[in-house]
C-alpha cells in the first residue's frame, strides 16, 4: 500500500489561498446578482402568481439541512421553483470553544445563487447585519463574531481579510423583504412593540440609509424584533396590506410556531422545517401551517 503523502506548510498555504479566491469570487458575483435582480425594487423583492417559492427559517450554518433543501428543490429540473434564504452564518460551535465554520454554508449558498441566479434569493437578517457592522453579539457567554472570524482564519489563513471584504459586499447587497402576489410577506422578523409605531414603512420603497441599519433605525427594527403578539401582527398587517407574514429569527425548538397571521420557521436543527408555497393561490396562516415540511422528511 502506498504511503500517505502529507502536504507541506507551503502547499497548505497555497490551498487556502485558492479556496479563498474561489469563495471571494462566488460572494462578489452573488452580491452583484442580488443588486441587479429584476425582481427587486429598492429594498423589496416582488414575485408574481406562477410557480413555487420555498421559504426557509434561520439556517445558521446547518449544512445537512441545506443539502436536503437542495435535493428537495432539484433546481436543475424545476425552473419554476424559487428559494428564499436568510440567516446563514453564526452557528453554535460543537464542541464549545471551537471555531464557527458557518462560512462553509454561506459560500455554498453564494455558489448556488451563481449557478441559479433566477431561482435563489436572500433576505437581510440580524446576524448578517451585525457581521456587516462589526457589532459583536454575545450568546451563552461567547462572542459570536469572534468565533466566526476564528473559523475564517482556520479556513483561509492569510487570505481571511479578502474573504471578510467579500462577505461584507454580499451582506450589504441584501434586500429587506419580499412581497408575493398572493398576499404573503417574507422577512427575517417584524418590528416589536417598542418600534412598530415609529417604523418607517417607506423603507421598502427606497434604499436604506446607513442610519436605518443602526439601533433606532427601521431596518434594524425589522431584523431584530421579537416577542410578537397576534394584535401586534394584525396591526402591522393592516399597515402593509398583508394577509400572512413568514419570518424566522425567534428560536423554535420544534421547528415552527404561528402567532396570528405570522408563521415563524426555524431551519437550523434536527427539527428544522421549510415551507413550499404555491404562488398561484391564496392562503390563510392556518392553511400555510399545514404545508410546512420537516427536513427529516427529505431523503
């Protein structure tokens, strides 16, 4: 049996540089495609009444569920299907104390966008926004951005800085929400009770200002809002003329919950779910809830 040949330190460095170059290419190309998307007007995506849209919850680096999503969607043979992704980065390192390698999912998703530019779409989220602005998140006593950047360093070595620039280009390109012709509104979250009255709904009709992304701004309020009630959701639905909201953000141990007109999905664990939506028909929130699929059901 031939002996195993170990790579030299120099060869490892070349490999990391090559991987970083490819990751940057996919992230920058995805960002350009997102900015130039014909479905996009300002910070809002719009979809008509034909085909199917598959909505996900937070994925947080969960490659296995992402791969199942790719198998379910089978975009090579399903050109009428589109997919909505959000909150791809910042996983819980396992075991604790190890680097966060959720960059692997982000790069895979960017590649998917490059391969299927008319089928893959993204929304802004609080974790991506925090990474863009370098606003550290503490969770369970750990520093989330620090763990993520440790993962980048382990993956890409000296080219980490270039990859960070590409990641920020991608995040800065993301739209805030999507409106479907059948009355469904998709976003990472909704404003909470402290922010809903001062929320500027015109943000969906214009490009956000830098201040919109900071605490007190409407983009920030949209992606960070929690603790919704049926009355709050109803109030926001009336303001936007929406039948049903679908979001993520709030952890769901069993995969999803419904709060009045709001469905909250989670995709980042073994009980994770996704939701195929027929764009040609109207739904109530209760009807949509019946169509939720678990990733474990996908072979």
